[in-house]
């Protein structure tokens, strides 16, 4: 299921509905950086939570603020680094368990998606050293999850 947002553009970004996101932005350009009343997520944070690269690209082209923080004091980069597998990713791995190699390649593919998302946010000028409410930076998350390539990218950018 996932998260429910009070702001329709946030819900559309989370659900990868580029058409709806585009309609909201066309109606009012201020929707780009609107923050959801439940947890303060912006459309960019919502898209980064799920790794929706097309929506992230769309929002960045329209100057979405990459450094806005939600109520947990996290930016979109925090979510881009730790974007998790979806239920369907896990289901696919379980169904393909006899073919472990395919599961491995799926995991590598997901990590590459995270790297591309992080690279896009870094190019847009996201604050690399921003901390969340626990004092954790995106680099801390990458280290904890042992994402060495993302860790290297963040170290170079900081």
C-alpha cells in the first residue's frame, strides 16, 4: 500500500503518476515545493522515497528545492540513499530463489538506481551534510547500509 499524503501532488509523486504531477504544477507552480501536512514531505521527497527517476527529473527541471526538510529533518537525499526494496521486489526474489543469480542481479540493479538518483540530486545542489532529527547524514546512511559506491560519491561531494 504505502503512504497516504494530504497533498494530491505528493501522492501522485509517490505513486509515480507523472501526468498528475504535471497537472498540479501547471495549475500552480508553487506546488513544486509544497509540504504535506502529515509529515512535511515535498513532492521531490515523495518521489525519492520510491525511486521514481522520471518524476525526480521533472521536479528538478522545474527548480524543486532539494534542500527542504520534512518533519524528521530529512532531505530528498536521505531517502534517495536508503530507498528500500518494495514488497514486489522481495516477492520476485523469493519466487526466483532457486535462481540466486537473478536475485543478485536484481539487488545490483536496485543499487545502481539509487546511485543514479543520488547523482542527479548531487548535480542539483543538494546539501550533502544535512542531518535528520537523529543527527544522521546521507553519508551515515550509506555507510550503515554498506553502499560503498554511494558513500564514495557523497564523500567527493562533501
